[in-house]
C-alpha cells in the first residue's frame, strides 16, 4: 500500500465509456415495471424518460463547467467543498459512499443475479439460507467482491476491461432495438394505450406518481456525471471532460427511449406493471423463447458493466475525502498498480450491507432521491461561483446560462417534492443519510 497519487491515463474514449457504463445499469431493465404500475400510461412514461434525459444533459453542461474549472478526482465532493465549505463536501462524499455508489451497485448486482436465473434456475428460486438472506443475496455479494478484485489490479487493466464491456453492451442494445423493429411480434397500439385504471387516478395521485416515477428515471440516468469523478486521472480534463459528459448522456438518452419503446411494443402497460424482469417479459412476446436467452445475455452484460464502472468510479470520491480529512487518510491509500485499494474495499463492504437489507425498488428509490438532492446542490455551485468568483478561469461555460442550471434545479425540486409524497419512507431515509453525514462531520471536526 502507498499514499500515492492517481495516474493521469484516461482519454476521451475511456471517459465516455465510463459515463455510458455507469448510466446503463440495472435501472433501465427494472424500473419500467415500477413506472407502469404507478403511471399506467405509456405516453407519460415516454415523456418522463425524455424529461429525464434532457435533465441529465442540462446537469452534464453544468458539471462540465465545474469540472473544467476544478479538474480533480471527486466530482461534486470537490465542487461543494470549494463552493460551500468542507461540511457540504463531506456530506456529499458520505452520500456517494451510501446512496451514490454502494446502493446503486447493490441494485445492479441483485438485478444481474435475477436475470442470470434465466439460465441458472437455482437462482430464480426463493431460497432463504440464514437470517432472511437468500441465494440471490449471497451470489450478488460474491459478484460485488469479484468486481472489487478486478479493480484492485493495475488501473489500466481495469480501464481496458470497462472499455471492452461497454462497447459490447452498446452493440447488444442496438441489436435488440433493430431486432424488435425488424422481427418483433409486438403490438404498436401498446405504445399509446393506457391502462383502464388510469382514469381512476386523481390529480394529486397522478403528480405523486409522476414525481416517484421521475426519481426512478433519474436513478437510471444517474452516472451522467461519472467522468467528473475521474477528472484527476484524465490526460486532458479541461478539453475531454465536457465532451465525455455530453456524448455519454446524449447516447444513453437515445438508447433509453428506444428500450422503453421495445418493452411497450412487446407488452402493454398492465403486463409490465410491477414486473422487475421487464426485458424478459417483453422479449418473450417479441421473439419467443429463443429471443429471451439472447436478450437476457445482453441485459446481464449491460448490468455487469454498469456495476463494474461504478465500482471503478466511486472510490475516487472517498480517495479525495481521505486526502482532505486526516481521520480518513486510509481511504487515500493506493496500491502499487495505482488503484485506491482501501476505498474499494470500504465500498464493497457497504454494498454488501445494502444487498442483504433491501428490495431492488426500495434501494432504487432511496438512491434516486438522495442523488437528485446532491446533484441539485452541485448544479447550484455554477450560479454561486459565477456570482462570487466571476473572474475565475472557465475553460468551458454552460450554454444557456442562467436558464440551464435554473431549469435543472426547478425540475429537480418539483420531482423531489412529489417523490416524497409518493414514497415517504425511502425519501426520508435519503434525507436521514444526509443528516447522518452532517453529524459525522461535526464529530470528526470536534475530535
């Protein structure tokens, strides 16, 4: 172990792949069923996926300005620390360790194992081994530690692994879209036909359903800021960071809308409602039994790649925290190969706890709400720094300022308000995590 620095080795291709891999994970292959149950109208679902993609692009523009100003490892941890002080930076890092990466990796690995059950029936059986921990939980935890081992190796090999598996999953998703359009046995009317129960929704219920669903959507888009976390390892962050953020977010927006069209083309809103394995449900109708296996392979590869990318990116935040706070200096230790080894292990432990303590939808809602809160705080840094430090060098400036950050903040606040109405427990847990981070900061400061 060393206390060394991170090596600058990432180029535009790898940074963009990291964004895409972080974004396309378990969410897009599981949340559509939850949205169908809440919204009950396909056009509303498409609208929210489009809004979410636009919101991600607006956020990417804001992070591009901040990242080009402060090209360091850590992402919003650095932006909040420099803008609002170390307390906000500390809380951001704590949220990253819990909701930001560990909860998201837990959701991804659990979904990966569930889809893997298509080929290994033993995994699809609801077996409890000990204290309520099931087979899926145990296998998901094993996958987490496999990824930790992969990224403990020299960082260049981890980057190459991520580039290759990201390319494979994008090719696979494009193949699914083309096959559904050319060979799929679907029903185009599903794309516009609501559930009969949609008419029963009252106005307040509809807004709450939209807020909750948009949190699910933004959970799926989470990762649009992934390149910001590794700015300290990019060869030319001031040039490549904005490009990677925008290229990655734009690509994923197109793929997400296409995948949701495939799901609805293959199965109606009522058929998808409440289903976790929406990809399997839709592909069974579209392609028959042969297609289910093919689609599931793509889904498993996509989810695994996302978990891998998050395993790579997250520890860079804790590394930055360890650099700044002596009580957490161990998190800044790197291996001989340049990996933040202690931070990787810490994240693996927290992820394992999430896996054995919650359901996929609960984890996603908790993580989505909390991530939206801190992404909003980070975006607000653009406005605060423009007012306080107008003379600072800005290699990249947000297009459409101030409308771009203001619009992002307005939609985010609306979403979080209604999400709290629809899922108060998970949202309250998210706020509780922020408060806990503040308490820990105060304790270590006093110490």
